[in-house]
C-alpha cells in the first residue's frame, strides 16, 4: 500500500489559502510556488478546483431563443 507523503515546504500556507477559496494561480503568484503544487495539494485535500469564467451552459444560453 502506497501512501502519499508529499509535503511542500509551504504546505500549511497553501492549505490556508485553498480553504479561503483562492485559485491555484493566485496562490502561485502570492507564495511564489508552482501552480501545480497548489493543484496537487488541492487534490490531496479533496477540494474541488476553483472555476472562474464562462461555463458551457452559459455559452449555449447566449444562442438560445425564447419562443
């Protein structure tokens, strides 16, 4: 059985920002770490990726016509 023992040197700070709702990109810029490090820790914690922007549904709604 393999356990994940990865621990980034700034793990605690990354966890705090993830729990506060920060995006991986924003954490990377603030703490000067790789965006993928924040994403990896997000996955370890089971926190869903922070989605910003237009969803597929929003894009399709632009073209729908009400009858």
